[in-house]
C-alpha cells in the first residue's frame, strides 16, 4: 500500500487555492491514553485543522518544550509504543480522510527498522514523517524507503540555517518545509516575531516548490492570522496540548481542542 503524500500535497494546494494558509495541528499519540489521543486528534480535525502531526513520544526530546514533554511523559508512563502510534494514524485517517503525519526523532525509527516503519506507516494511511533531528546528509536510507512507500519527508529549518544549508534541506525534502519560527524549544509565545517571516522568505529563495509551514510559538487566532500572512501553513502544537492538560476532565479537554481548532481555522482565513 502506498502512503498519502499526494493527499498532503493536494490539501496544501487546496488551501492555497482558497487564498489561505493550511492549519496543521500537533498532538502526541497516547496522550492522555491511546484512545483519548485518537479522540483528541479527531476533534482537532473536526474543528478545522487541515493536517495533523501525530507525535511519537520520546524520553529525550530535543525540540519539545515543557508542555509537550509533560504530555510525552504521561504517554510513555501509560506504555505507548510505536504500534499505538500506527493505530492512531490509521484510525484518525480512516475517520477523517485528512493527511496524518508522524513527528518523531530518529532513534525510535532506527531501532524499529526503517523499512518496517515506513511500510507500516504507509499501510496505516500515513502521509509522511517530520524528522527534526535527522541530518539531511545522513537521510538517504530514510528517503529511499519513504519514496518507495509514498511518504513525505519533512525537514526542519531554523533562523540559524545558512542559505547554503537551506538549499540542501529544501532540495532533499518532500511534502513541505517545517520552518521553526525561532531558536529554542516548542511552546506558546507572546509574539511569533519577524524571524519567521525572514526564514520563510529565505527558504522560498532557494527555489523550492515546496510549501513552507511555520511552527513554534503560535497559540491563538491572532498569531495564526499573522503567520498566515506570509506562510503556506501554520503549525500549532503546545497550545492544543495545554488545553488538554488544563481541562478539568477528558470531555472538557476534547471540547477545548475542538474549540481551539475552530478559532485557529478562522485565524488562517483572516477572520480572527
């Protein structure tokens, strides 16, 4: 079975045709439970997200700030495994028909086996993977298997990335480019800042035909509208996780996720 890289491309192109940015939501698998995580991801998509990144919880995260680390810890203590991540992808894709990616560090894939991971992700209906710590120059094996199975390879660029490095990354990636809006870890910010706009412009200047989507720091409709003014996609993670963590019970958390997605969806449409 081939993965859904084309669905991802069509979804991002469809948002552009509507004159807006795509809304990309992030939530970890297994948080607060496997079933609860699936329910939360469906709520984000039902609320208005175009694409979802399913986080593969990791005990030693590099990019994730304290909010997502807390959720990952809950998921790991609950016994989440890669099989549960695949089930999350499969059930959310089957229920919504929207593109589902996995965001993961490289070590779990390396230990699991690249061929096995890519084959299972494609079989589950996944659209691809975001790999924040896989260097482009060491990515040939992954990219070979991802291409074979119809999966996108999304690399992360940062404000510190030199133009030559940006060109290497955009030349190797597929699906979209994940532009980290600032140096540092994930988390909500009072302001997304000018660094993100500059990074998007420099990334596009490499000649990539890939959409450039901005993440890190976006937490409300106003910020989503700001980023949507210059990026092809707006990525929101910590704000969704925080809604779940702060909710008095699971049902309230699900509603809070759905409401935030609806609010952000208005933002990317310029209706904030």
